[in-house]
């Protein structure tokens, strides 16, 4: 993301603080043992340390869900809001304070079900933020209901005989929306790839949407089992403009060189296959960012009063 | 309906001799111009209205809006135009009835008559091209229409060959009649032609000089025709006010008030009748560093506003009933997080989509109680267009100082009504302070509630050492999720307490009329002026009645019970639904009462009666007067 | 807190001689089992609870839920399990305090003690593996913990080597201790082991025989250990009820009630604590031709239900507070269209996301007034699990007969509480009639309102000649958009009238206790049994207090004012927020009162006081008793 | 759509009624003169007459907007509901009464802005109905505010300096959603193509989404001007499984033979060009329909009581 970090705070003075990963640790994470959210939290703390982001200028925004507890576990500013409504809040924050680094953390129900309308429009606005979809294919916090990304005929408490619909594909859905500028997929159980993807998303200028396949040992353990155990299932999308983790090809032999500027290819690659493709599907920094389009020079109270008096003149009798 | 004009005209010497010009001199009069939509009556009415204001009259202009998107020509429901009530003194409501109307066809006139818009002795100027229209059926309609009109009241009907006259100047009279009509009215009401021309020039500033001139000659033609053919003029003395005045509608006032308060973001989703406020801001806001964000829906609109408020500066969202319903969940969140937020609800007819363009006051209880759970917050209702301006400054201040949600309830009547009012003397201290990024000491909790007042200091991202996560879950002063009984009880208590503290700073409402008596009428919002006017008339007739008007609905202003106790009877008058006392199945026990009455009965335990209607129109002083008298007629406690 | 057991034990002869077995014979007792989550205390508690029910005891089982998704082991807030209160008579609430508790570690026990869950003389069975735990710090925690525990009350503490005993049978004691504990409780409380084994068999029906047997041997081990080491048993006589009984929780009752009412569609979006009702229906509904539709959000959920209702059969949606807020706009539409609809709101702690798993009664005003505009509808609140079943039949009938929205307010206490109640005698007339597609005469309007009652005949697609478009805009009896004053006034009147008509069919509420006296306590919803119990105790102590409980909140049941007038004081007791009389800044005038109190004060003008708390727990009879006494202590009208 | 039409009503008796276009005319349409909605209404009435749909078994569902007045102007059953919420209502109707023919009429604000979440999920459910997007690129009823489909920098009352974002593309958005089964585009000013497209949508078994470019002389007159005046701008997608209007090629020379089963091609073709492509982009009847998946045999009251008594036995003490 763009860096205004110190502009407001440091006012010229060099900020000599150094931050370690621990400096970003908030409350003790209360996810289940083996929950994929833990490793995402770690990767994020590593990223912030690597980028030396100022805790006070970083905001994590979330909805409601297991995944949405994320901000509580970071030692930054956080907004744990309403189920499905993280993106409008994050958009408002960036509109008022473009200099802040904003990360939005959502679950699959949060983002793709109740939040779907905001999701589509956040992609359009292309506000400069990182938007993470922690996708465990299930409603976790409410104890196991079918989500839009639940695989066909996978059982849940609301659909005990198995999900009635094919899973929604968050990648093709995102890629179908005009102004999509960054679309990536990664998995929480390959830390190096997860980290590099978060990093790429962070450095992207615009709305960086990352779908993270996330294990939920409680409700969807079996779903990612194979993908976790057999490297053969994974296919790496590699490119200099995307994510290219050195040496990862040694473990995951299926690789595909894909230029993320190619939208049609991205859409085709995003279609479901028996492989799990991870990497950056699409990336285009040429697209305008809403908060830039709307940015205005600051006005002092006096300037406003002066201008408003001129305005009132127009209405004088 | 009886009117001042009539009485005063009686006084003026009437010879019945055409050569002699009758001057109807009155303290106030009400003028209407109504046409098929697309014939420009509204433009004409607006210019006439602001001319009155600029000449120093008190004036109130309301729109006459057709029901349909595109009504068919020459239909009763298709009428479009304006009503302008103007007088020597301040005028703050649309009054009882029209004394002078210019109608472009007999059908739209009939529509107005059926809505009981005309005074019984109104003067009617009626385009008569239809009389001789090639289409037989139209001639027939005209004949029957005129009979109906004559039967409806003792109108003084003057047929005007508008078409014929305008054709002398333009081919397409649909684009010209309105200026001719304006000329008629200008002459009759002795309006300042230079002021009118100046406004025509402004209206057509983007058009060619030629178009301007054509409109002016149409105007002059109207003046000339009136001069040569009419034997009366209406004279409403003007007294230039000593304070500078501005003239605008309530939504423009809301917009300017938002600017005056220093709010930088209006996050909205279009909905009638709120949208025009964002149209206004869309035009000018960026000159003040302000942004109108049109969100994908009302939920996102309030979410963006909350995000911006959380991030530093109080933002606002503006909507109407259906949008209020959609925002309820987010309002509860803002209350819980103690993020300041201003919400404007420009009320319209409900329930559901209801009457999108019409006035109603039926969102009061939803504004007060619509959020699930216990979510104390502030609700304010401006009563005049001037208050629409100032309420935004107050609302932003309260939202910030008390870290809470402030809902501002206006309505379609204020939103579209145009009125001159004293120009606000702007103060840069009304503007909210720049974002404060001073570091936070480690031992200071994000909710450092003062246990007595429930107040705490606002904190925004960027303040070093202040890192914390706000949450809609029950939480303690450190904003940590806390489900234990004490934490939740304390949080609820602190959020309620600060509203009581705000209440303790309020003044008791003023009484219009005697401090005690037989009947007190209580109102809120846009009905103030109509109620006060009705009360004045009742008092003039010797009745013992007073009125009071509430600006704060939550917290309520102090002293209400004591005030009510000084009157034998208390009743609210509102534009929302209540069962009538004599309806079948309705008992004093199960009667559905109007919304303020429900609130005040609970608050004061006084047996507060109500008179309310949902006509989709502002209330008329004369109808309020009737209600007052009939209430005085029945015994106490009935 | 004082308890029945204590008194009665005094009576039982105590020798202090180990060989002599003490029988603590009591009319009722309360048992808790609490462990770290994942150790299966809940399964143990459920089996124990339903065993009590099956043996013919009155019984009430509530869950003890940890705050966090995955609480750390051995923490005060991490306790998970059940409380079972059972007795000879009917038991309909969780009571005051626990008399016997099995705790898997001292920390979860401390958590319960801090929540004041234990009776002062409670018997505590405590796993003591921690005492000698390799980890020093844990040994330390144990030492300090036990001191705290001893300091907290006069508990009779029995250390139990659960780990040691279970290891004789299984390696992973996390999967076994709960059955051992069940054995302890079974022996102490003289429970029927065959009934217990049958339920273990049912619990593990999908698992192997071996697993079943392992659990049974753990059970037996617990029984044996108790027999050999304990010198007391608790005896609660059972009387087999003469009517057949069923045992379930309130959400299961809601689900079965929906089936009994003939509703075929439950359109929902998951939200705690409502979801388990749809889990239940998800399992069984298709056997009844019913569908659980999980929509993309709450708005779509109610929209789908309205579509289905409109198309033929009354459907329902189920949610909790945040979902209610989101549905408000659609509820207003259903009222306006007069499409029947049933909405269940299983209330939880608010405002906002609040306390998702905890009980509260704070959605009352939002349910009544949350829709913008005037949208009269029906609100009902069942008070018991039995009523949760029957209310669905009533709600569907009213929704259909009155063509309106019926909101059913239950709460987390009813949703998760498990209790036996008389088996419903099903009646096929409870089922809604098949869709009626008879043709419609051309002259019959879609809203053929009876002008007296506001009632009209329902019409569904497929009826030839009945074609029309329903609209949320103001409309006339033909469902044609109509913005004229009379049409809108009439529509509002008809929609309000029919609710009054429903009210006229209701019975006045019954009084629990004398018909008049010093104090009347008014409640609604799940607090009924706790209030009545407290009132009984107060009366037993000679106080002049009665209680009444409201099932209908809109329309209100008749005769309330008259009933209230027979008591010197009236107060509501609710689980929602109210300012305390002696809070700073709080005056009788500005005091925020609990939600039913607000409603009843307006309705009856009686000075109704309130005592309400938001502990995130059901109210305890003992606390209600305190409130009653303190209210009786202060003078009237204070 | 599938036809149960007479099954419920006629109960075996042959229904001898014949319906002319006039029989489907409701209230007099009150759209502005020259409003594109008029011709859509006519095409629809023609379709119903051609298909001899029983007025009583046909339901038009809409939201709020100029376009959503549509049901009032049809002489069938109609549901003029809430802004953005037409699709859930229509879904509910089909769930309860699959035998009814349901048409959903939405505006571009209605469907793509406030209704976006429902739109995405209605595509997933693939309920058998016709869903029309009457796209005038503007909020009409509320008098001219920017909609998601308003072209970049086209002015409106809320964005007088011109729309800030590129227009959302409803075709690519729809095609990005798993289970999309029919996606077409047509224009209201070529009646024959409009009619054939409606007909194809009606006969499609599943959720048939049709975007109709619709003129709004009041607020967006200029937008479609060129497309209306110069046939050269139009490009016809033709195929036997799509829409193929005989002789239309004579006027509109740009034609493209496109097999609507090819999803990738459909997505590529749906991308904006300087041509206006009309026809069926995608069509796949192999996909399951939600109301079919969920359909259950009817149960009598007695059957229910019996089964519920068995259920109660399980809970007996
Ligand atoms: C308005 C609203 N609806 C429903 C809920 C209940 N709820 C909380 S989290 C959640 C879904 C959780 O699933 P997901 O978004 O996938 O997050 P996860 O827990 O799997 O990380 C739901 C339905 C709520 N809190 N608010
Ligand atoms: C909940 C809600 N929000 C907003 C509105 C106001 N409103 C009515 S129609 C409309 C949009 C109309 O535009 P579109 O959907 O494109 O339909 P069109 O009028 O252009 O055919 C809006 C915002 C409303 N009626 N309800
Ligand atoms: S339930 Fe699943 S998603 Fe939630 S914390 Fe546990 S493992 Fe993670
Ligand atoms: S405003 Fe536009 S869309 Fe609405 S009716 Fe008129 S022309 Fe049609
Ligand atoms: Mg999930
Ligand atoms: Mg549109």
C-alpha cells in the first residue's frame, strides 16, 4: 500500500522506534488448536515487522466470525464490527485517513454471503487496502452451517444431507467485477507462500483481494486434507509481478508461469480444477483508487467559514 | 374555509364599476400556479416565491407534485406547480387555502379543488384554450369541468386566453406559458419586475441571451394582459427586515449546516425526499473539502460514515424511512462502540415505501427504539428551515462530546419548503477541531468512563500507545470482550448515563401562550408554525389554549410533567396515525395513539390525548383549530 | 444464598460416623458439572438432566458456555458444562444456586464461584490430579485455588482422583472423565442406571459397540468409586406424572410447533441462539414436506419467507437481535401488503453483537416499534418451553386470519433450557389449509376490508380473476397506488383496526397470588417461572405480593389498568437495562426504564416501577425476591 | 420456463380461454414518452400472448424504481416490493409454487447496487425464472443519480462532475458467479431482438438473466444515442442455441457466431468494446435448479400429525 505513515505523526522528526513481531501481538489468540487462522496471524505479524508498520497507523477491520476475531489478536488499532459489513467501514476509514494502512479480515460467510454486495462494490471502488478472505468453507463461529464456498454435498448443521449447491468461486466472482485490481489465492499451511502473498498484496496499490484457504479442524477438517498432505494437488502460479517463492517448486512440482496482467487467462485459471492453484491471478496497478479520486486539499475552519459566507451571499434576499 | 383576505376585502370599497380598480389590501395571501407537469409551473412558482422573499415579505413556498412519474395531461392527479403563501409578517407554513390560483387547464384545477386547496372566495385565472379545442371531448370536459368548479365554491373565475397570447411570441407554448402566468401574478400582486427579470436571467444563465429575452417578453405580455383586463390587484405590504436574510429550502439548510459544523463526509444512498440535500452538497461540498459518497446501499452508507467517524472526523448519513430501517443494525453498533455519528432522516409517508414524496412524522418511535438491545442515543427534530441549518451544528457537537449517535428528524415539508430566515452569523468554532493525534499514556483505557457521567475521551487511529480494538460485543473499559455480568451492566449504564447527563443540560421548552389553562397542544418537528398559528387564532377567539414544541425527543427536555400539570388537558398534534376515539372496537385502553403521545404518556403519566392525521400533506392551521375546539368541547379525561 | 437443601439437611440425623450413610432428602436440588471445554461435561449434564426427566422429576437443564471459541484450559472463564435443577414438583427455571457440583479442575470451579453459582453449603466433588501435577505452577495454582474456594463458602469439598481412576480404563481421559463423573452423580442422586445406559447407547449410536462399552465401564467406575468413598446420598422423590410427557429445549419446541402449525418453510440465516432451531428442522423437516432455506443474509431470509407466504402458505423466519434489525424494512412491507408472516426472535444480549450466547429481553421495543412508519402488527412472547411449541400454532393462525406479521419473542434461556412438559395432543386442524385457488369475482377488491374490523380475505396467485399487483406504496382497496389523503388514512386505519379486533378477543391475564395487594410484579417471556417462584416465597414470608405475566405485547391483553389499580405498587421485572433510582443524574423524570415498563406506563398511565438487570444470565428467584422486598420496603410512589 | 400452468387450476379440464396481448394489459403505463420501458412492456405482453400464459399463474416481481412499476402495467399477479429485494421474494414464490411462471423486473440501481448481494446469490440458486435488468445507466425514479452502470464521467445529480468510476459490467459480473446458466443482452430499441431474447429466456430452464439496454430520454438520452442511430455499433451474437433473428443481419452487419455453451469465450465477449454486443452470451441447461433440488412430495395434515407424533415419541419421557 502507499505510505503516508509518518506524514501525520512524525511531523518531520525521524521516528526511531523499531518493531519486532512481538510488538504486534495483541490478546492471546483463542482459535482452536490447529485452526488455520493461527498461521495467518503469524504471517501477518511477520509482515508488519518486516515492513516496520507503525502500530498506531495500522488498522485491522473485520466483521463477525472466528476469523473476524483477528483484530483483537493484533496490537494495532482494530475495528471488530458487524457480520458482513467490514468493507464499508474500511472504506470510510481510508476515505477520511488515506495515510493509514488498512487490512480487512473476513470469513467466507462474512464476505461471500451476507457481505456479498459490499464485496462486489469494494472491488469497484478499488480502495487501497488488503482484503483477506479466510475461507474455511463453513460458518465456524456459529458452529457449522453451510457457507457459499462449502463444497457440493458436504454436510453441515443446516444442510445435514449435504450442501445443495456447488461452491461459489470467490476468484471468478471477483475477476468478473470491473476495476478488480489484485486477486490472489494462497493456503495457510504453506507459510512461505502465505507470507509472500500477503506481502505482494500489501505492496499492491489498490484493493488487494486474497483468498486464503484455511483449515477448520472442527468443521471442515476433511476438505483440505488431501491438498495439505499431497503436494501434488498444489499448482503454483509464478511470475515476477506475482508471487514466486524461491525453492518452493522443489516441493510443489506443478508450476505454471502466468502473467497476472492477463485477465482472460486469469479467469480461465480461476475455474475449478482438481488442482489447487495458488499465486496471483490478476494484478493491475493502472486502475484508479477511489480515495485518490476523491481526495481534496484540507481546508481550515476559517477557509470554510469564508467560503460558506460567500455561499450564503448567493441565497441572500 | 374562511380567510383573512375575504374579511379585509369586505372593508375595501367595492364599486362593481370596471373602470375602478379594486385594491385588495391584505396582511397576507396565498397564491398557487398549477399546470400539467412539463409546463413549467414550478419554475414560475419558485421565482414568484423568492421574489416575495427578496421584496421583504415573509413567504413560504411548497411544491405541488404529481403522483405519477409521468402523469397524463389534463388529469386531476397530474397537477404540478407551487403554492406561495406570503405576507407582511413572517410566514412559516403553507396556510389554509389558496386565495389566487393560475391554472393551465380545468382538470388540474379540479384536482386542487378536490384536495380542498382553494379558499371559498378564491380568485381563479384559468387558461381557456380548451373551450374551443378542436377535440370535441376536450370541449366537453371543459364544459363539465367548469360546472363542477362553479359548484364547488364562490370563486371569482377569470378566463385567460394564455395560449392565444403566448402564440404571439412563441410557437411551443409548453415552454412559455409559465412566464406569461408569472407576468399575470406579478402585476396582480405588485411584484418587483426587475427582481423577477434578474431571476429569469439566473435561471437561464446557461442558455442563450435570446432565450432570456423571449421569456422576458412573455413575462411582459402577462403583465400587459393583466393590466388591460383585470379590475383588481392584491396588495401585501412589505417591511424590509433589519437583519440580513437568506432564502432556501430545508434540505439546502441541512447541507449548509453540515458544512458549518465542519463535517467533511456525507455518506448516503439516494432516497426521496432526502436526496436533494446530497444534490446540493454534490454541487458545492468540494469547495469546503467535503465529499458526498454515494454508497451501494443504505447499510454501506452508514458503515462508511461510521468508518470515517471512527478514523477521525464526525461524518453523517442522510436518508428517509426505509433507509432508517436498514441502518438500524449499524446505529446499534455506533452506540455500542461510542463512535460519534449524525443521521438525518427526512421523513416521508409510511409504512414501507408509503408516500415517497409526502410529509409524515411516523418515524419517531423507530428512531427512538428501532435498534435491537438497549441502545441509548439522541434524537432531535428541527421545527423550521432555520433550525435545519443550526441543528446540524448542534448534532455534530453532541455526537462528538457524548460519543454517541444523534438522529435528526426532519420531513418532506421542511425539505421542500422554501422560506427566508435570518442569515446565520457563522462562527469558526462551530467547525470540528482537526484530528488530534497526541500519544496516549499506557494506563489510560479506551473507555475511560467517568463513573458519574459515563463520558469518556474520544480516541482515533494514529494516536501512539492508544492501540485497541473496538468491538460490538460486550466489552470492558479496555474494550476487551467481556461477558461477565458486571462488565455488561456497567457498559449499559455508562451508555445510558451520558444521555441523562445531556438531558440535565437542556432547557425546559417554552410555552406559546399562557403558562396554564384549559388545553396545551404539544408538537414536534415541522408542524410548529401551523400549530402556533392555530393556537393564536383560538386564543383570539377567546379560548384558553397554549402550545409547546419539543426539539429533543431523546433525551426529553426537563419539566414536562410539571408543565403539563398546569393544563386541564394536554394533546399532541402530529402527522402520523392514531385511532379515533369513536372508531369501532377502539377503547381508551386499546387505542393506538400518535407517536409522541405514546412517548409522553410513558414519560409523564399524564393522560395525553392526540389528534393526528396522515394526509400526505402538511397540516393546515384551520384544521388544527377545528381539532383544538372540538377537544375543548368534550369534557376533561374523555 | 440460603437453599431448601440446607434447611432439610439440618433435619436429617447426622452422626458424623463414616460407616453411617447420610441421606439428604430434599424436594429438589441443583447439580452442576463443569470442565474445560472439550472434556465432555455438557454431554454428561444433558444425559443426567434427561434421566431426571425420564424418571419423573421436574427438571430444568441449562448450559454453561465458555466465553471464548476455544478457551485455554484451567481458566475461570473457560468452564463448560451444565446445571441441572430437578425436584419432585415441576421445575421451570434454573433456581438460585448449585447444591452439588463436579468440577474437573479448581479454576473452572472458581469461575463458577465468582459468578455466585454455588450455594454456601454446596457439596463439591473436585478432580485432584492437579495437586500432584508435574508442573510446579499448576500445583501452586491448585494450592491457592483451594484456599480461595475454602474462603468462599462452607462447602463440603470431596477430592476425587478422577484421572487416576479413569486411566484404569482409558488412555485419553479427556474422552472419558465425563462418564466417570456421570457415574458419581448417578450414585449420589440415586439415578436409574439403565435409563442412563440407554442414553449413552443413543449418544454413541453412530459409533462402535466397543466405544459404548468403554463409556459404560467408565460410568460404572464412577458409581463404584462413589459407593466406596462417599458417606452421603441426595434423595429427591419422584412422582410419575399421569399425563405423558416430552422433554426438549425451547428451540426444538419452536421447530416442532412450526411443524404442528403446518408451516412448510423456515427461511433463515444462522445466528446464535436461534440457529439450533433450524439445525433441528434441518434434520427432520423434509419428513413433513418442510424446507429449511438458509438465505444469503437475514434480509433475503425474510424476503424469501414473504414470497412464499404471498404465494400460498404462511412461512416463517427465525433470527436474533441483529437479524431483527436487518429485517425491519421487510416487516414493514409485509404489514403494508397484509402478507401473513411469522418471525421468531430468539433474544440474546444487546445492543449490537452484544452477548451472542446469553439471555436478554431487550428486543421488545424494537419488535414493537422498529419499523419506520406506522406498521401495526402482533408481538407474542412464550414463557415456557411448552408455550414455545404452542405459540407457533397460534402465531401462524393469527398471521393468516389477520393478514399480518406476528413476531414471536423467545430468548436464549428458553432456547437452550431443557425441560419435560405435557406431550401436546396434536390436532390436524392446527395445520394450515391447502392453498385455495377458487376464482375471484371481478367486483371483489384484493383488499375487501370490512370497514368495521379491517379484516379482508387472503388472495394468492393462481386464483383466476384475482390478478392484481401488491405494492408497498400507499394503495386503495384495489391495491392501486393512491396518494390521496383519504386512501392513505383508510389503509392505516384498516391495518390498525384489525389489531384492535384481535385484542378484543383476548382474555385478561391471570393473577398469580391475591387479586389485590401491596405489590404486583409484571413480567413477560422466560422470566415467568422465576418470578412466580420468588412471589411464592415472598408470600410464604407473609408479604402481600402477586404477579402477572403478559403473553401478548401487541395487542396488549385487556384489563391491565383495572388490574394494576388493585395494587398499591406495580413493577415490572425484566432482563434488560434500566437506570437505578439512585444513580447520579437520574431523576424519576429522566430515568430510563425497562422496556415493558415503558410500554405499560404509556398504556395504563399507572406509575409502574421496574427492576431489571442485564447479567447475561437468567434471573434467580432469590434476587427477584430481594428486589420484591426492597420495593415493598420503600414508600408508595417513590 | 417449465410449464405446470394448468396442472393446479384446470384439474384435467381443458382450459379453453384464449389470451390476446390486450388481455395482459394492466394499468396505463405512466413512463415518460420515449422511455424504453414502454417497448419492453409491449414485448413482454406479446410473449405472454404468444405463449398463452394464464394471467393467474404468472407473477411479475419487482423492486422500486421506474422500471419496477412494470407489474402494475401487466394484468397478471404482481409483487411491487422493496428496492433491491425483488429476487429473494421471487425465490420464495418459486420455492412454494414452482408451477408459477415468475418474471423479475429490476433497474440497474435495484439489481446492481442495493440488490447486488441478492443478485449474486440468485444466480447461484439458479431458480427457474426470467430476471430482467432494465438498464438505463441511471437512477430514474429518484431523478438522476449515478448508478453502478453509469459510464465513467457521465454527470448526475449526486456526481455533477461526472461519475467517478468505470461502469460495472453486469454481464462479466454474472458470468463470474458459479451456476450462472443463462446470460443475455439485448436493446429495447430493436423490438424483434428484444422479443426473441425474452422468448429464449422464458424457455430456458433456470435463472435467465437478461440485461436490456434501456433509453431514458430524461436523464441518459445521450448515452445510447449512437447505438440507436448507427446500426454499425451493434454486433449480433448469433447461434441456434442463442438468439438468431432472421433478416436482422441485413440491418446490423456485424455478426458473430458464438456458441453460448463456451463460458470462457462468453466472458471475453462480455468485456467492453466500442461495439454493443447483443444476444445470448452463455446458456447451460445442465445446471440444477434450486426449487427442483429442494422440491418435496406434498404431505397431508394427517400425514404430518402422524409423523410428528412419531417424532414426539422420540422425546417422550
Ligand atoms: C447480522 C448477523 N447475522 C448473523 C450473525 C451470526 N454469525 C456470526 S459469525 C457468522 C458466520 C461465521 O462464518 P464465517 O463468516 O465463514 O467466519 P468463520 O467463523 O468461519 O471464520 C454468523 C452467521 C451475526 N453475528 N450478525
Ligand atoms: C431502501 C430504499 N432505498 C432507496 C429508495 C429510493 N429509490 C427508489 S428507486 C431508486 C433507484 C432507481 O433506479 P433504478 O433501480 O436504476 O431504477 P430506474 O428508476 O432507473 O428504472 C431509489 C434509490 C427506496 N425506495 N428504498
Ligand atoms: S471453529 Fe474452526 S475456524 Fe473457528 S476457531 Fe475453531 S478451527 Fe478455527
Ligand atoms: S425517468 Fe427515465 S426511466 Fe424513468 S420513466 Fe422517465 S424515461 Fe423512463
Ligand atoms: Mg468460514
Ligand atoms: Mg436505472
